[in-house]
C-alpha cells in the first residue's frame, strides 16, 4: 500500500512538539510516496517536486509520485530501523534530497 506525505513551503516540522508549524505558501510543494515491506524491512521512496512558481496540487503530486513508485522508479530507499517510526525515517531520508532541491530552486528564482 502506497502512503503519502505532503510538504508545503512555509511549513516546518517541530520535532519537539511533533507537529507541523507555519503557514503554507500557495506555490510550490513536495509529495513523497513510499511503501514499507515488513518482510524485507525495505522502505521505497519517490518524490514529486512542484516548481515554486506553480500552484501546488496534492492530487497531482500523488498521481506523479505514486505512479513513479508503481513503475519501480525509486528516488531512494532505506532499511527500516525499529528504533524510529517509518514516517520519521522517510522524512529523514528525504530531508537531504529536499535541501538540495530547495537550493536549486532558490538559485533559479534568483536568476
């Protein structure tokens, strides 16, 4: 079963409070699709990034990221660590990837 996480610019995760904080911006965003196989411990992950100049659509993000995952096009994967939750591991794994994309889009925006 594919699960999804939607991340909007202007919103961050407060790990101490374990909740999202901030006001989402209307443009840009990220949809993460992932599956967890308890038999093998593998977490397969794909990411769909909306350009910062485009309006974000959760439905379109699910369609793109979920379609990639169903076709076997994974952006990354990790092995489940039972000291953390699956979603926490997915967010950590995707964090560096999103930072790289954010820096790229900021450079495009500045140009």
